[in-house]
């Protein structure tokens, strides 16, 4: 189970707005007349700043009595609000609530002078902090909005500070878009954007230049915290590169202001962002550099801060990273030093989540030793005595018992559900003898979570319950629990990206396994039913497995974009194309399952037992043979044939009976990195492309079918044949000398309605053209790169690299009511080096462009052969339109065969990389 990781970033700004400031608000007459009272307030403030909170409480009480004796109700109200703040730090919530209520009651009887309004606003700040610390984020938001309204009349800078507090409450509530808009109101003089997604469309270079200009000016506290807050929010919605630019600017300004507290808080944010960057970086050197940057940043927080809370948060985040690095010696040293601190925290929103985070890290440490959350039954836990790096079971459980009690005291139901869920996970890891209490605590957590809308918690708890049932051998109950987890994820689809901001969360660790383990259970159970003579009973489980694997593909795409841009539209193959079959290869550690979906038939399952490394090594060998045209094809035919035997041969009888013409693949894992066209039948000595037209799709749910024969063949054609010297975005790319030939062929066929070459091919030109005219076909003959990271998935224009999100905005800039692009052609693509999931970027381009289908290449191909391929492809498209016979997939097939039959290009390097994603008709 993955908990909200409470990364304290704004906390110190919140406290800065509510730090005791009684003396500065005393009237001159009172100050002169009551020197002792002034001394009391100064002493109380100093004790508070030194974290001597109990002593501060006693002195504030004396000050309150003194003000009451003087009948100075205004300063009495201020002292009461500061007393509340000190009680909050001690976890004395009822006393804190009483003090703030008394303060607000006194302020109601005051006149409305500017000074009195300012004190009321500051008291509301403290009240909002109290509500947030008690887990009442919605109430805190309302209170801070009231404070902001007052500040806007009397102190605009404090109004901005209060808006930053609002943004934190909004993030607590999952209102990330509103939080972003609120923060942008504060920094809109720096960057013109309406929302965080707009920021993603600004190039990193341009954003850096904008913020560098800010760094030359005199800093203000509001500016520093506003930039830091926005940077942290950008990290949360998976824009870590842009996040780091904002944070480094905030750090530079904080250093100019000579504010150690702000410098420390910003280092914490930088550490969090660097840690995120390390998780997505494919290049080992850069990944290690980001990890070291994160560790250094956390060390700086510990060195600079005087706050135990901020220091503890830095240490907790450092512990998380050390566990990821599997640096168990340093992790053990750190968790031992943290344990007494976490065990003695007073009840608060911050403290409870710190304890839960710490417990989660300790459970993860224990899980590393027992193979946690594997699809196999949970292993017996090794005793801590056998490994002194591990905490004891009793230590972790006691921490969770304390967190549960404190969450109950605060009335924080979400924290209660997390704490009980973690106790369930802890018992699950402890082995079979503990599965009964594991189920008990998991069900208790679910009963709490069911009382309010928490699909982000519920799916994790149902997943945990499913694992427990599976470990007990109760497969039907396990499937039922996994199905509820799956349903919760489906309901959460539009908000799945919102899990990240406060969570120790990884899509590949916390979401993908739910889908895969459900699929595995469904397939195993369907097979067992077939063996017992009940194949019809197994059909529903095969259907659920098929739906789950498609849903996983959609979830991957939403996670790729870090926004819910992919919507499902359930489809059956017989409703789309009665001459097509859909093949779902699903990779498990010990086998390959191939699910076949034919029109008007129940799905069928074919299992291939394959040693764990054999499939991966075969795919790697095939991929290596295709990249270079100098490889000897005969040497690799056995691998091409082996893949055919695994994927197609078991299906041949069913395919022959169905008389399908097109095979559509929903590919899994490393299979995405190789073209299915290369599979070779050892009996007929034919490649798969010689037998069938081929297509790829992330799932039938995404299809918007329309035959190409019904499409008016008018194209926007653009390309780059030369590379701009000394222009950074073009560095690393070679000229494409035959692009002009390629575009000329499109022109010759009468397809090109508009053409842009080299200097004319800019993002603004394309945007304008798309806005003015409808182009069913968009052909881009330029370098393109696919990556598992959205920012690294781009096409090369004359003026810049256009990333996948920017490309989507350009191509979908159609007037309302216009039809989508029917066919997007990218003719000089390649996958990012070393990125095994790079083809996710290809699917991302296909979806984000809003095109019904996308034709691209998996690796860079000689542009002369590409020009020949494109010429034949468009001739086939034109012929299909005239005869009303054929499809996109068949046109691609014929173009590939034209290269295969040409001695110059018969090597698979030239003809196999072309793939069609989306609608194949």
C-alpha cells in the first residue's frame, strides 16, 4: 500500500505567516505603560522560535492575563492566537481550539480599524493552520480565503502569502489545477500562463531565460515562496525539469535575501525534484548525478535548519532514496536515529504522516528482504536478529499503533485508514501465520475508507486484500478483491495523476502490478476451469483479462502525459472489422500467454512455457539484428522463427478458420520494441507481413474507426532536409537528403494541399495552417524521437524541437466541428537509446495528435528507402480510395513488400520498422 508522502515544503512559510508578533502590534501607549507586558510577549516569541513550546505557553498565559487586566482586548486576542499556535506545536488540540475560539470571540467585538483588521487576518492565518494540522483541509481553505479577503484591502503582499497557504490546502484536497492557478496569480509577472499545462508548452530554454531575468531583481519573501510552491507543484504533476528551474531560481533569491529558513526549505524541494528526476532518467551517469544532488540537498536542509520538523522531513526523504539505492548500511544508520524521534511526535497532521511515511519506509525495508508484493505467495519474514539492518516487527507495529491513535484523536479518517492498512501489510509480510490479522486490519481500513470518497486508498486496500486471499489459496475471493481494486482504479482514472503530489508513489510499483496480477489470476483460473471441463465458465475471466490489459495500456498513457487525456470507448472487434483478429501477448516471468480475440467468438488462450530469460534474450537478439543493415539475416532467422512459433503458430488453426486478413497486436513489455512484421513462418519461409496486413493499437477502446477509402486525400506535408549549423535543437541529427523527393512524390499524386520545407517548417506555420484548413492527412518528414518520458518525445522542426504535448496542441488546433486527422505520418523516427519503454512515446504521439491512425518507424531508416516506401504507400492509399477496396494496413503492407522485393532494400532493416498505430482500416 502506498501512502501520501508528506513532503513539507510550505510548512515554514505557513508558520512564518503566523509566527508570534505581538510586540509589533502593541499600541505605543500600551508599550510605554506596560514594559513588563512587552517583555513577556518578546520572551514568549523567543521561546517559541527556540521550540521551547511548553515554556512559551506559560509566558503567553501571563501575557494574556496582563492584557485582560489592562482591558486591552485587541492584544489579548493576539496573545490568545499565539497561545493557540504554541498548543498546536505540542499537539494539545483542544486547548489550541479553545484559545483560537476565544481570540476570534474577542475580535468580533472590535471596531474595524486597519490595525484590528490586520490582527483578525493574522488570527485567521493561525486558525487555518490549526484546521490543516487537524486534517480539516476544506475548513482551512475557507479560513485562509477569509484571511486573504481582508489582506487584499490592507496588505497586498500578505494577501499573496495567504494565497500560498490556500494553494497548499487545495493540494491537500486534490485540487491541483486550482492550486496551480492560485500560485500563477502570484508569479504571473514572471511567466504568462493560465495553468500548469501551459507551462509544459514553454521550452526549457525559454523558461530558464525568463526566470534568470527574475533572479537579477531584489527578492521578496512572497516571490521566493511562490516560486518554490509552484516548482513543487510542477514536480507533483510530472514536470520535474521545469520544477527544478523554478526551484533553483527560488534558491538563488533566498540566498540573496540571506534567509537560512527559506534556503533550507527550498533545498528540501530541490532534493525531492532531483529524486524524481533520477527515477525517470535512463542515462546512468545522469541518474546517479540526480541521486547525489538529492542527497546533498537533504544534507543542506539538515545543516541549515533550526526546525526539527523540517530536519526530520529531510531525513525521511533521504531514507526513502537510500532504500531505492539499496544502500542498506546508511539506511539502517538513518532509521535508527529517526526511530526515537518518530516515536515521540505529538499528534498533528504533519506528525502522523511523518510517522506513516517512516513506517512505510521500514515496511519497504522489510519487504526488500521477503520479496514483497510478488505475484507468488509472500515469503516467510527473516527475523531481525538475522539481519541487524532490519527493524523488528514489534517496532514497526508499535509505531503504527501510535499513528492510528493520533489519527483517531485528530479525527483524520484518511490517516486512520492508511495506518490500519499498513498494519495489514506488515502482517502480510510476516508470513502465513499472520494472514488472519492481516485480513482483519485491511478490512478495518476498508470500512473506514468506505465512509468517504477515497478510491486512491481503496484500490490499494482491495489489492492488499486480494494478495492475502491469494496467499491463503482462495483464488475466487482473490479475484473478487482484485476486481474491486481494478474498478476503483477505473473510477480514479481521471485523478490517477493526482496521487503523486504527496505520495511515495510509482506507477510501475503501485498501479501496474494491480492490473497484471488480476490478469494473471484471471488467466490461471480460466485455465483451471477449462481443465475441469468448464471452458464456458472461464470465458468471463478471459474477457476480464483482455479488458484489464487494455485498461493498463490506457493507464500507462495517462501516466505518460501526467494528465487524464485518454478516454475509453469500449469496442468489440466484430463491431470494428469482421476480417481482423486482435492478439494480446502477455508476458509473465515463467511463461507467455497469448490471448486471441476473433469476431463473433469467445476469446481463446494459448500458453507457452518459456524460461524467464529466453524471451527477453530472443527479443534483444532480434532487435540488434534489425538496427544495422550490415547484419546477416540468415544468422537471425532462427530467432524470427522462434517468435513466430511462440506468438502465431498456436493460433494458426483458428486464424485460418476465421479467414481474417489483418492481425492487430496489443503488445506487452519488450515485444513493443520489435515489429511484428519480422516474425517468420519456418514452414512457408514467409514473414508475417507476407501473410497478413498488420496493425498496432494500445487497445480497441481507443479506436474511432473510419475506412481510409472514405477519406478525402488532402495532406499537409512538411519536412527538413538539412540541419541548421550551431543550433542546439538540431545537434546530433543528420541531414535527410531525400525529404524533397519524398514530398515531391506526395505532390505528384496530387495529395499535398500545402507544403512546408526547411525554413518554412516552424511550429507557428504549422499551427496557422492547421487553424485555416482541414487536412485529413499530415505528413512530417523530419527526425522524431520516441521516449517513455513525454518531454523527450518530440519531432524536429526548423525553429525547435516540438514535444509530444506541443505537437498535440498544434495538430488539434482545429475549429469546432472539424473532423480529426485521419492519418499522421512520421517518416524519420527512432526510439530513444537505452529506453526499453520508448514505444510508449509512439503510442503517446498517436493519441495526443488526435489522429485516427499514425504511421511511424521504430528506428531511423535510410531516407532513400523511406522515400520509396512513402511513394508506394500513398499510391496504395489513392488506389484504395478509387476502388473502395483496401485499408491503411494493407497499403502499408504493399509498401513494405515493395521494399522486401527490391534487392537493395530486402534486408529487414529497411522494410520492417514501419508500424501503423490506431485505426488500421
